[in-house]
């Protein structure tokens, strides 16, 4: 989150990707860092037990949301 905020402050669009398990913490951190407008890309939890193929599938599924965040649509 800190890196994303630093990049955003430099004018570099940033997409933070996390699982829904960490969404509450992400919202708390972005508020504490003064970046309430930073919207995370949320994917299904968990990732650690998935094969590389399944992780790739989740990333592909998130692409529309990632594009939306990066292009500020």
C-alpha cells in the first residue's frame, strides 16, 4: 500500500491487487495514508494453495478491473 501511495503521489496510476480477505485492512491503510480514492482490485481468496495456472486465471479475470483502475474509467 505504501508503494502504491508513493507512486500515485508521483502521478503514476497504480492498481493494488489483493484478495477479499485483506480488503478491510487495505481500506484502513489507504485512509491512514490519506489516499481514500485508491481503489484496490479484489480477487478471490486464497491464492497460496493454487497452481500457477489457477493464479494466471484469476489474474486474467481481474484484467477488466485492473484496466478500469489504471485508466480511471
